[in-house]
């Protein structure tokens, strides 16, 4: 293979391009905006910056936040000091850094929209606003709003969440996470350098209703959003059935990041999976010994082994976490109670938020660790009910 086209220059595309260009392949990134403030919290977990340490070791402005406040009715709020903090970027800064790294590695950046792609022999002919372009292989990194119909995840309403919010010129030192009664989603307030990124993501409600919920919350907290800039976007949140039929790869193309639906269905974390899938896709492309069909299968296998099986299991867990009940109370409210009362449960939630505790294996950790006090016996019953059997 000589020439690789990377369609989309967000974290998934930029990172794949960096890897491919560094290995010596002619790599061209097409993005209609290049670096931009993509609607996002911008939070990177410990899992992300320990695998890719340059995400922490750089001069780009970012907030490193330890203090997190989780709240749910009727339990109220509980503060938790994260042992492994969240690193929060503006997406303009993060995207620019990743694109600059790709460019320094030798990738060519083209600011243009890809309008379509067709097979041309064993390669591809891309139609862009700037004209046609020939490539041997395509990395599809066009995000959750992928308009290229023949490649990437085929979306259904059930497999997405709507996410909207405000960038607000204000400051606070801690992260807020608010769960809402009978609502599959949550509200967040992330402090960034110079502003707050606040938002709500949720399934099964129209955007207007989500916006009203968020604004009511901000008014209650005394956070004025009148000077904030509003945003809305789609967040992949695949159901179990969505994972089963997910269109991730085909002959001559691999989908990375949101274009392949690779987002945690509970937390909405997508930045790590975007970069990790970009990394694994480049590994597959660089393995010259495989046929195009083998490449597609190898990529799917690598993803499953690396993180996708865990996200699939997370999809089974999601509804139980947001909408489940235990002893006459909603599960999020019980979680707040347990964090308050049990140091061991608090560590468990910290590990989940840091990405060091996968969903798979959660049940066995609980069975190993939680016993003894009455509180922990109760918690054990609670978690046995919330976490389904691993299959
Ligand atoms: C409101 C919100 C909050 C979030 N908060 C977090 C968070 O705090 N932490 C976290 O880990 N994840 C978060 N996510 C998820 C995260 O934003 C995504 O998972 C991540 O951006 C995926 O990266 P990507 O490169 O796959 O796609 P994107 O970042 O969406 O990049 C796709 C790129 O493709 C370009 N593009 C699209 N179509 C074309 C085309 N036809 N031609 C040329 N260019 C094209 C776009 O311009 C864009 O730059 C959040 C998502 C939302 C919506």
C-alpha cells in the first residue's frame, strides 16, 4: 500500500495518521474544519494518559481535576477525591495538538469535506470539495455524524444519545455529575481553562426536553448560562444489538472512533477509544502480509480483545445503572449512599472513573472484596442485582 486517506481529523483520524505517517506511509488527512471546538466535555481518563503519556506531558493548556461531586435524588451529593485525576482540555487545543503531531510525523493535512467515496480497482476514488483523490486504503474517522453512507456504523435512534450544553465563561474547582430520576443519561459540569463545559446526554428524550432539564439544573446551581455558547451533537451509545451488527470494517477500509460507534455506553467516554482504535487500525494497515478481507477481521478481533468486549458488556449494564431500582430507591441514589458510607465502594467507583476497572470483572471483584459488615452485605446484594452475568 502506498497512499492512505484518513477521512476526518478528530482524535481518531489524527492519531491513526500520526502512526501511519511515522511508519513511512504517504498519509493524507481530510477534514472540513481541521482543529475546532468539537462539542465535548474534553475529559481524558487516567487510562488514556497512562497509555499515551504525551497527553499529560505537554505545554497545551489543560485542567487536572481531582475533586468530583456525584449527586442523585434523594441521596443528595457526595464529594470524592479522585486518586487518578481527570485531565480536561478544550477540544480546539486537543485536536490542534493531535493534528500537529500527525503533520510533524509527515502526514499531509487537507482542509476539505469528503463528499463521497467509490471503489476504483483495489483502491478508492474520493470526491472532495477540492476535487478527486485516489487512495489505496481508507481510514474512516468522520465521527458520529458520518455522512458517508457505505462505510462505518449504520446508526439507529436506539444506538445514539443526544448531547447538548454550554461553554460558560466561569470557573469552579471540581467536577459535577448529576443523575436525574428515571433518566438514561446525566448532566456534567467540567472545569476547563478559562471556562466551564456543561452538558447533558441522554437517550429517549427530544433535544428540547434535555435542554430544559439542563437549564433548570444550572439555574438551581446558580450558574448563569446567558453568556454561554450553546452546542449540540450526537454521542454514539450502542445497545447490545447495535454492537452485534456494528459495521466496523470492510475491504479497503476500517472505521475508527465515533464513526465505528466506539464510545462507552454508560460514561460517554470516547476520546480514549478514538485514539486507541486509531492506533490499532494503523497496526493492521501496516501489516503488509494480510489480504484486505483478513485486515477487516483482524481489526475487529483486535478491538474486541482490547476494549470492545467491555463496552458491549457496558451496554447491558447501562439501563440497570440509570433506570434500575433497589430497596425502593433508584440505583444512582443508592450508589451515592454507598460511596458515602463505604470506603471500598468509593475506591471501586474511582477505579471505574479512571478506567482501571473494566465492567467485565466488576462482579468478581465485588464478590472477592465485599463482605463483612452489614453495609457491605447489603451492597453486595445491590451489585449482584445491578450487574448482569458475564457471557
Ligand atoms: C457533548 C459531548 C461530550 C463529550 N464528552 C466527552 C468527554 O468528556 N470525554 C471523552 O472521552 N469523550 C467525550 N465525548 C465523546 C468524544 O467527543 C468523541 O468520542 C470523540 O470526539 C471521537 O473522536 P473522533 O475522532 O472519532 O470523532 P470527532 O471528534 O467527531 O471527529 C470527526 C472529524 O471528522 C470531520 N468530518 C466529518 N465528516 C467529514 C467529511 N465528510 N469530510 C471531512 N471531514 C469530516 C469533522 O470535522 C471532525 O473533525 C463527548 C461527546 C459529546 C457529543
